[in-house]
């Protein structure tokens, strides 16, 4: 009788363990246009900003982030200062190391990378280094499927940078991002980050967030329980008057994701900016 009781209790505990929910594990997500390295920036050149940019990521304990305007040596600078991170992404000009990356950087001990890839924002998205439509520059998107080792949950993450000149390119690029995120995610929760060179009322953002389209994503700011910081993200190293600054950097979500917080980080150090854009950060729960 005692053996039967012990066996019953063992089975009961096993069932309880198996049916227990995975723990909630908040994700600290960021989008960060770090501004390409150019001598034209003078005192704001990357060599003066790289330590501040990396320290910002460390201090805010970012788990995963999409970056934009990242040249190969800038990527190496970040990885040297953030050794706990790995990345996916390629240079937009040759699919290797030439030109700006739109990389996804993530904590190696927190996530496993299940799948990843790139595509170009162009009529033929598989042609490496192609400018699309009326774009001034080549534009690339980087994506990955990640598994959170803390919660066991999987999610799809895409990062990109829309053109700053081509009106058609921004519209079509947003449409392509929406379609590819829908296809590649295969039903997983979706996170999309990027510099979209568009304000919330502009066409590309309307394309992405149109609730009549079942593929649509949602601006995380709109559904965050706590909103922090100004309602703009681009300041050109503080040169644009406050009233003329615009929100052009986004963290979008879709699916079973709860947005706890969304914040625009205006960090500076002795009047030095980490970039000409503010990083945007969100705390998410994959449900």
C-alpha cells in the first residue's frame, strides 16, 4: 500500500511539474541607430561616442537590440565592448562586410539562435546590394528566430532601416517588411525594430500598422503600460529644436506579446550624445 501511495504521489508531482507554466521572463528590447562613422561629425565622430554607446546598452541591461547605420568596424567596436553579445547581419553593399549593417545583437547566454537570414528592400529582395525602386541607398533587413532560454518561448525578430529619400522605396520597403515578417515568423510572436525614416502619421507607418490588414504590427509605444521620455527620437546631436523633432525609430510587435514599458532614452555625457538618434527601449513579455 505504501509503495502504491508513493507511486501515485510521484506521478502527481510529475504531472504538476509538466503542466506548470514557464516563468515570465521580461525582454529588454532596443532599437538604436548608432549613426555611421564619418569625419563630417567632428566632435561627434564615432571614436568619441563608441564607449558611451556601449555603456548605454550595458547600463540599461538590454537583452536584444536592432541597430542601424553600423559599419563593420563599428560592429567590431561594439562586440569588443559587449563580449556577452553575439549578432546576425551583413553589410548591405556586398552581403558580407561592405556598407552599413542592420544587425541584431543578442545576449548569448539568454537566447539561442534557431534560424536567421537577410533580404534587401528591393524589387528582387534576393539580389545582394540592390537599390530598390527610387531609393538613394541600398537597404537590407536582418531577421532571426530566437529561443529564450529562461522562458522556453520562441519569437521572430526583424531589424531594418528604410530609405531616407525615396518615397516609393519607403512605401514598398514597409510592405515588404510586413509580408516577410508574416511569412518567416510562421505564427511566432513578432518584434520589428528599425529606423523607418517616417513619423507615425506618414505612409510607411500606416502601411505597417493598418488594422485592416491581418498582417499588421503595432507600435509598442501605443500599448505600453508605462511610457517614458519625449515623443521624438531624432535630434541631430541636439541641433533640431524640440518642437521640430520627429519620432522615426520604432519597436513594433505582433502576437502574444505584452508591452510593459516603452521609453525614449535621452542619455548624454558632458554634452556628448551616443548618437544623433535616441535609442528606444521596450520591456516585453512573450506570453
